[in-house]
C-alpha cells in the first residue's frame, strides 16, 4: 500500500478523490479549510471527474449537494465552524430526505468571540441534526473513516449522512504519514454510488419533501432513528471489512488500558494521543489509569461505553466545547446517560481546549490528579473547567461582584 | 412511482387548493405543459408548495422537491449539475418561487446561480408579499401597500428584481403577467429552449392579500400594466425589449383604488407611486434603445 504525506485537509481530499464524486460544491467561509481549494485543484488537474460548483454560501453548498445527490451521483462538500452553523437548516434536509452525503468537518470554534482555532462547538451543535458523526484522532483516521463513512452512510438500511470531524490545526494542518490505498483498492471498497429510496428522475416520478402531516411525521423520524440503529451495526461490519482489506483497525470506541483501571478519562478527537501518553506515564508510576476514546459520537455507542467503563471507579470526561448552560459538556452528558443505572463509579465532566487552547500532557496530569484525589477519598468533586486563567473574570469589560 | 387517483389534464392535479381567484395554478399549468414531462420541479415552502402535495399525495406529475425558503436556486443548481455529470442534457430543471423566496431570503442563492449561469429556469411569481403565511410585507411589496407587517403602508419602494437579474448578464430574462397568458407562454417557450440561467418574473395578483373581489384578478393585473406598475419586457443576450407602451403611464389612481391594501395611501403617495412608475418606464425605455 502506498505511503503518502498528507495534512488532515489533504487526507480528506484524497479520500474524496478515491470515492469519485460527480459534483462538488464548496464555499470558503471564514474559517474554512483548504479542502475547497484542493478539490478545485483536483478537478482542474483532471484527477477528479466532477462538476465543481463554486457556490455563494455554505447554505448553498449543502443545498447544491442535496439536489445533485438526489439525481444519483455522489457529491462532495466540506465545512468548518460558522460555515457548518450556516448549513444547519439544510443539514436537517439532507438527513430527513435520507441523502447519504459524506462531509469532512474541520472542527473550529463558533463565534463569539471570533476565533480561528480548534474546538468542537461547531459539530456538537449539530449532534441532533440527524447526521452520523465520527471524530478522528490522527490524519490516517481521516482517510480511513471518510472511506468507511461512504459505505456506512450509503448502506441501504442506513441512508444517513456523515460528518467526519477532525480537529482544526491539530489534524487539519498537521503533516503525517498516511497509508493510502491505490485507486483500484479504494474503489473496490467504496463502490459506485447507487441511488436508493428517494431520487429525482422523470422516468420514476416522486415528489420529495412535501408537507408531511402529523399522522406521518413521527413515523418518518422513527425511520431515521432506525437508520441510526442500523448504522451502529453496519459501522462495525464496515470497520471489520476495512481491517481485513487494509489492515487497520477502526473503532466506535477505543479502549486503552481500561481492563484494570481505577481511574480513566474519556476523550474525543486529537487530544486522545496526549491522554494515552499521560496514561503511560501514570502506569509507570504504578497508577492504574486508563482512557476511552469516543470515535463514533452519532450514533452514540452507549453499550460499548458501558462495557468499557464498567470496572472503572472514577471517570473524567473531557469535552472540547463549553456546553453552556448544561449540567456538563455534551460528551459527558452522553457518557453519563450511557452509564446511568449500570452501577459504575463516579463520573465528572471536564471542559477545556476551547478555541485552540492546547490540551497538553500537563492538562491531563491535572485531570488525573483530581480524579485520583476523589479515588483516594481526598476530595468529593472535581474542577469542571481546566486550564482557566486566574484573571478570567477580569478580562474585557466584565465586572461581577463575585 | 406515481399512481393516479385522478388522471389530470396536464401536469397539475385538479382541485389544487390555491385561494379563489389566485392565478398561480394557471402559471404552474402553463409552465409545466410547455416544459413537458422531462422536467424536475423545485418549489420552496409558501403558496407554491401547494404544488408539491401533502404526505403521500403529489400535486404534479413531474418529479420534484420542496426545498427551503431561501435555496430554490441552489437546489436547482445541484440538480442541473447532477444531470450534467451523468450526460443528461435533456431534463429541464425549473424552480418556481414567490417574491419572498426570491427577492428577500432567496436573493443570495439566486444571485449565485445566475452568476454561475446554471442551466435552470427560475420563475418568480410575484404577489408582492408573504401571502401564504398571512400577508407579511416583502421587499417586493410596493410603496404605500398595507400588509400585516406594514399596517400603516410601506414607506419605501419595492426592489426591482428584473434589473437585479439583468445585472447578472443571464442569457434570457423576462417579465410576464397573468393578465397576458399568450405572452407568458411565448416567454416560457423561449426560455425552455435556451441553455443557461433563465429567469421569468411573473406578476400574480393576490385577491386575499391585495383586497379585491376574487373575480377581478385579471383586471387588476391588466391595470398594473396600463399604469406602468408592471412593465412587460424581455432581456435577451444583453438587449432589452419592451412590450407595448402603457396606455395610462404614471396614473396610479385607478390601480390603487381597485385594492384595499392601498386604502390608507395618501394623495402624495399615490402621486409618488405614479411618478415612480413613469420614471422607471422611461429608464427602461432608454435601456431598450441601446
């Protein structure tokens, strides 16, 4: 298998090229990624045989994608941050019309304040739009999961679009070695696009997305829910086939040193490597630490999470988005819901890594330190937000009597 | 696949529930008859959504999709590009949207589609407000017209859609009116056979929102042409051609008096509207002379 050097954006473009889209629609809203322009290059160079539609907004990028894929071609688009937020309305249309679009999303912070940097506030805001969500930990995984996402999304019992999410800069601009299938190997795996269920064809007339009365709307949502349920099973089958063909293991959740762990963190995205590094350090000191990485966030692999964490005494879930107003961040909410009633240990939510603030080995050491304090009975609670500056309430104009 | 409960004459099912006196169904019937069966239709929510159907029942015999209020032109662009990629150069893609979905929230996606010269026919039926949702004012609502969001009458002029379209250098654009169906049909036929982004702007008075007896729709639309409130024109390869000269150019009194939405219009406003009609017409006439 050829080895190539890609940054995350390049790996996403390579996966898209291997899937041979017929229509590409993309818009460079700030902050986008270089995916839109790389795709334009690939079309201009003849490496992708596609119509490139240089749309005037992210909203139109998704609208064009929906219209095009309904004619029976695979489409490609990509987005990030506020671009995804602008797309929100039409993301629901793609999902509800069961158009299995696969879209790389470079995770970058939502405004305000303006930021160009990484966090998960963009895709977490889309978590209930009806899209599958995969979160990558390496550039290699961007390529692998994108190729798999086509198979999972387009499966006739799933027909649900996918966001392949990867961290802005940490992955999008990080140059890494990527084992890349040949064009033929990839095509043999991804396979040509086959239109199913809903499509636009004068030879087989249907009207898509007309007004759905209340007597049927619940059932249409039920169908989508069943699509998610099947996606959980199909993902495992597709990952198994991918491993058999290409030798790399993909996961819905990845357990690291959890079998005998007393304390563990739950991570998502590129922070996970740093988390494992700190687990290794703690293990060298004789501390039974572990890590669980959420790779597939939608559908949420609740059973796998429960199984993986069943023996851990104190768990810290690290969210890379603020979850403002919620009891904890979105990943922690999901983990807690999955663990509820399972009789497992204590679960604490941690929020950090906002808008490009690095989640360093030091961050994880602090988090594990707090979890160990609880484990050893020295504390009852953990500090929810980590790596927050001491002068947090004194920057800008905020003045509060606290 | 469609199964027919009733075999319609033409592409639109009988019994479509537009308001009494509404001519949108006449637009749909004529457009779809001329475009033929090998057509895909895009409509946004709004009055046009009557033609998508409800639940398992479709209202038209051609395939289609109801998009969102602001993205008809973008969805149509996607469909056109999907067909193009598959070597299908025969299926026509038609978007039919109201003024709100065109000149307000849909202007951005229409502008993009026009600039890219997408191979679509975009039709705006203009009833000069958001009629389906309860007569809220749009940027197509004219000066002095009362709507539920301009209860004291609109204080500014409407946007000039056809001039916005012409500024995009599309291969073909035209205005039409339900008062002149033969002219409308001729323009749809011409648009059908042109490749690229074609735009038709069709006046369709709304008895519910404009406040006139439902039997008077054609009369009101005709009076709009007479006084210059609505100007029939074609824009083809950069050349503007005007329809016949309005017989009562600039005299807005009769047109205003036919409609309750102008009940609160002051004499100054009526005079200003009349001057606006006349000045706009003279400007378009100069354009047509170039």
